[in-house]
C-alpha cells in the first residue's frame, strides 16, 4: 500500500517542481537576450553554458560515486550513459540554440513541450507499448494545438518565413532527440540511480559540447565580452544546474506524474517572460494553441508516468 505524503512535504514538492520548471524555461530567454545584445554564435554560447555547468556535475558525480550504496557502472552502462547524455544535452541543446536564432522563445517552448507525446510514440515503436484510445486523442489535440500556434506565428508575406520554418525544424528535431534521451534514460535510471545518471550524463554532454567547440570554432573562450560570460553563467546556474536538482527533489516528494503536471507551467512562464523581457507579442492563436498543447500533454501525462520537464 502506498503511503500518502504529509501535506507540508507534498506542498514543498509542488513548490520545488514549480520553481524548477520556471527556471528551466528561462534558458530560451537568456539565449534570445544573448543573441540580441551580443555577437555570440550558437556553439560558443552553448560551450560557455556547459563549461560553467561542468564543475557542478563533476562534483555531484564524485559524491554519488563515493556513497557506500554506489553500484559501479558496467562497461556497457558507461557507454550507454555517455551516448544518451550526449544525445539529450549535447545534440538536443545544439539544435535548440540553432533554432532559437530564428524563432521566438514562446514558439520554441511550445514545440519542445510536445516531447512527452514523442516519448509515447517511441515507446510504442521500439518497445511495443500499446497506445490507448485516450492517448491517441491526446496526440491529435497536442499537434492540432501546435498547428494553431504555427498559423498564428508564420508571416507568409515576408522573406523571414523561410528562416522561421528552418528554426522550427531545428527545435522539432531537438524535441525528437530529447524524447530519445528520455526513453533511454528511463531504462538506465532504475539501474544506476537518478542523481548519478544525471551527473555523469551531463558531464559527458558538456565534454561533447566543448570538443565540438574546439574542433569547429576559431574563437577562444577567453575573447568574449562580459555580457556573453554573464549570459553563459546565468544559463548554467539558473537554467541548468539549479532546476535539474529542484525537479529531482520535487519528483522525490510528489511523484513523476504530479511533477509533470506542475511542469506544464513552463510554456506559460516562457510566454510571459518573453513578453516582458524580449518584447515578443502573444497572439490569440498562440494562446489557443498553448491551451491545446497543455491539455494534450496533460492527458498523456495522466496515462503514463512522465519525465521531468525539458531543459
């Protein structure tokens, strides 16, 4: 029999998950501000985010591996953690940063937020998990909402439409790769533990990003202006490290399903912050699309245990 959480513990868990979701959603805002205020490119900005994040995850990995309850990785698990970590936070983040050059922060968050539906589809294709009728309804509602939001955002009368579609494609592929990360991590976390997996996966992803930067870029990480470093630091601390642990603690107190429902505040908080901090407009169709997407994702979340919000 499941023991019900005491009310203060549950409320505390809700607050942790809520704050974590809002912090995660600031990432797109910082990226757009950096593009607006500086000359930094996507891979350089991502490299700064990861290099500032890496010490926190290395320390966390060391602490989790030093515990008496630690279970050593097998060689196969080491490889899996490295591949899945790079897929989720190196490839996905790079695609996200590239896409944010062409789409608004609000649209970026709406596209990314469909990842639970992609997890559902991948689980069905690769692990033969049956999709229930109500889940098919949720899928239709979610993608109808995305289409509505797109109709309200695309300007068919200017040359910028091509860039918007390219940026949207980058973000959508990002959602696919992140969903693949969630599916893979869902198989590994029960074997190695959530904190240990997150710490090592993020460390491998950070190393992957830095290797990519050093191989492809002629720019030194010591040559940027002060605002670039500040945006990279804020993204690392406020949008990456802090929310990753807030959400883990929230899930621990209220469960993954409840945390996923609380995490639905992410797209809404992004729209609000983008309106006030970036001057992005909010159209009626975008709001309608947001409602559809939130409703569809919540239907999926109630039928299947959902992962933590996207970073």
